[in-house]
């Protein structure tokens, strides 16, 4: 187990290193680093001073070393637009993105599980067919367009929900959260539903497949034969067993939800990390872009690592297989 | 498949694999409908200059006085704007049909290039095995562990905007799907006798790969390819909507939708709504075709 752990962590570190090299090459080698890292408003003297300060006169491998050491110290440059450390900007926006992603995940479970359960129990029913057709739409509709349609219907025509921004926020643990105020929740509803759409479809399909498989199991037949009520069989014997894989997959999807919030945040002008990166790309605020990419890469590798380690703890086959090779 | 299932009218003809494929595909009316719709969309896109009442890229034909007209208004040039106009007085119907063109070219083009690269690498991985295989598959794993939108954002952040860069981004994001699919099939196929026979004949490797192995890996590749075209179109629209895609002078569907965004809040829905519907119909029709292809080409579902 320890061998596997060490190997897996080493592997993750290697990927981090590789990704940092890719980001470095992307910024320093493909583009012109002077143009990328120094504000276009700077004059000649400022420019030269910055070139020296950033070490851009050094050979490329030394520059990479400087970039790495600074990154390890949490210094990923300063934003041109906000004139603040890029990392700090991103961390400030993170709570907004996280609460949106968690909100979407909860919505996906609340809507997806019952629908999937129904479709699994009555696979030939008319309503089940409607649910499954709907889930295909959920997979193929572009998120941003659905977001626009939500705004059109609920904000413009019906006027029920606000279309942009975060609304009032409450303070918890020194951070601002929208879900603590009624106004904030109203603002969060549409973006969270929009972000949840894809995941609702996923949960429906997983739950349906799980239910159909579980219904054929011997222990379900036995529970029925014992004369338990159908409700008890469904919710205790079937539902509990399919919950584990569904929750695992949804947890795994959290990373991609955070990534896809780029689109939702842009549509609803939700001030999270995703909106920040799109704005930064549009005004070429490159330090922020670099910082965002490094952060998200780290997050992904961390999530993948945690998942792999958890699996290897739960499933001994994974451990044994890696020992064999 | 037994002869009894074949409809009587074609049973007396010689049954070629292609004919069987067509008749199996046509069993699903929904998929057939999807195919017909997609063909119509493709024809509209190809013959756009002869169909549209206006050339939406020719600024001389646009009249700013016609801006933001409701669907059905008659414009200054004398024809009716069936789907209204955008802020620059561009006929939405013409804009959508030209936009379809760009969306389809970018989507199909990137899917094709990604297919060439991915399928070659997948074949190589399966055929060569060993170190080559593990290096290629590690790359595939790395690529697939990141969400597509993120990888595309990363690439566009480095390369900048523009239609070529969007295609590059889409290709880099998509090749891994093809590589994984082809490798999976090729691993099974390469153990078959005909590959052994080809090797015994001492045929050159590239000939074995592309003339013997590849044709037998085609069915899953076609399915993945169809789905990926739809995905590429959706992704391109998303990137263009975010302002990272095609240039504003020749808007694709995503950019048309983005242009209408601010006007939608004041109730002028048609600028965003109709391009969105066009995008939707395109994606859904391709997916319907892909779904049926998967059922027909999947040997496990064979009756």
C-alpha cells in the first residue's frame, strides 16, 4: 500500500511538473514574454527594469527555474488590470464558483435521483420515455444557450428571478456566500440549475441503469418474497445500493463542474473564477490566466489523486495490479 | 442476422453489406428523420449564397436603419426579414445560414483532422505495443482527465483567438477519443488470422496498418466520429459565445447568439433565439444519426 501511495503521489507531482512546463512554454516560448508579462502601458525604462526583474534576459532553462521557484512560493505574477497578486484575485473569486458548483451538484441529485429511480422501475412507461428523451437533450444542448433561454423566460418575460450577479451575500468563515441570504439564493437559482443540467442527465442515466441492474439481484427477490412492502424494497434495498456509485461519479464530476462553470458564470455574470478567466483572456491579463491555469491543473491532479487513492483503499485489485507491473 | 428479418422487397436482390447497413439504419424512423434534417442543413450551408436573401458579410448590403427589426418586418431593401434583424441590420435568416456554414466547416473539419491524427496514433499504439503503446496511452489519459472546455480555453489563451486556433484547439481536445477507440478495436483485430497472413506475406507495416487493420476498425470510428462532430460544433459555439472563437466579421452560430445576448434582456429575443434553435437542430440531428449508427454497427447488439 505504501509503495503504491508513494508511486501515485510521485506520478501526480510529475504531472504537475509537466503541466507547469506546458504553461511555461505556452507563455514564455510561444508568446512574447515581454508583451505577456509587462503591462503594455509601461514606458521603455520601466520595461527594461521589468525584463531584468523577471529575469527575461536569462537563458530559457534558468527562466523556467525562476518561474518554478516563484510559483512554489505562491507568486504567479501581478494582474495588470487590478494591480494585485494574480493568485489572490483567484482565491477571492473561488467561494463564488465553489458554491455554484456545490449548488448545481445538490440540484442534480435532488432532481436526478427520483427521476432516474422512476425510469428504472418502469422502463417501458410513457413518462419514463419522456425522462430518457429529456436526458438526451440535457446531454446535447449547449449549456450557454439553455442559460440564455432560462434568462429569457424567467427573468425577462416572467420576471421571477434576477438574471445577473450574486445578490446580497452573508459572511461565513470570513468569506462572502450567496446562499446565506434570500436574495443571494434567488440570484443563485438559475445559474445553479443551468450548471446542473448536464449532471441531472448523468444522474438520471446512472440511477436508471443501477436500478434496472439491482432489481434482478437475489437479495431484492428475497426481500420481495419475504413480503416487504414495495416502498421498503425500493427505498431501503434498491436505493441504498445504487446511491454509492451515483454519489461517487457525481463527486468525481465536481472538478469538471468547476471547469464548466466558466460558461455559466459568463452567461449569468456570476463573479467567480470562470468569469475572471474569460475577462482576463479578453483583456490579455496574462498573469491571471497563468495563475488560473496552474490552480485548476493542481486542483484536477489533486482530485484525480484522491479518487485513485480512495479506490485503491476500497478495491484491492487496483493495488495488486500496480504491484504486478 | 437471419434472412427472415430482411423485408421481402429487397430479399430477392443480392444482399451486400452496404445494403444491409442501409436497411438496418432505416429501421429507426427517428434516426432517418435526423439524417434528412441534417442533409437539409448541410445543403442549406453549402448553397448559402444562392439561397439567402442577403450576403450577411457584405457590409454594403446591410442597412443600419433596419437594425433590430422584429421577425416578419419588411426592410429597406424590399424583402421581408422572416426571422428579424440584428443590431447591424443583418437579416437573421441569412446570418444563420452563413453561420451554419462556419459551424459545420469548423466542426467537421476539426473532427476529420482529429480523426486522422487520433486513429493513426491509436493504430500505432495497438500494433507496436510496448513502450510506444504506453507513451501514447498515457498522453490519452492525460488529455481525457481534463474537461474539454478547460483544455480548449488553455490552448486559446496561448494561441489567441481566430478560426484556425479554434480548429487547433478542437483537434487537440478530440484526438484522444479517436485514439482510444481505435486502439481498443485494433487490439482485438490484430490477433486475427488475416493480420497474421499479411505479416507472413512480409507486407510493409504501413500497408498492414492502413489497408488491413484500419478498415476493420472503421465501424466504432464512424460512430465516435459522428458524435464528435456534434460535440465539436457545440464546443465551437460555446467558445465563440465566450468571445474566444471565430472573428466577429464572419460570425458562427455561437457568436450570433452572443451578439443577441444584450438585446434579449430588453425583450428582443429573436437575435439569440433563432441561431440557438438552428444550433440545437443541427446538434440533435447529428446525435440521432450517431445513436442509430452505434446500434447498427455494434456487433454485440446484432440479432
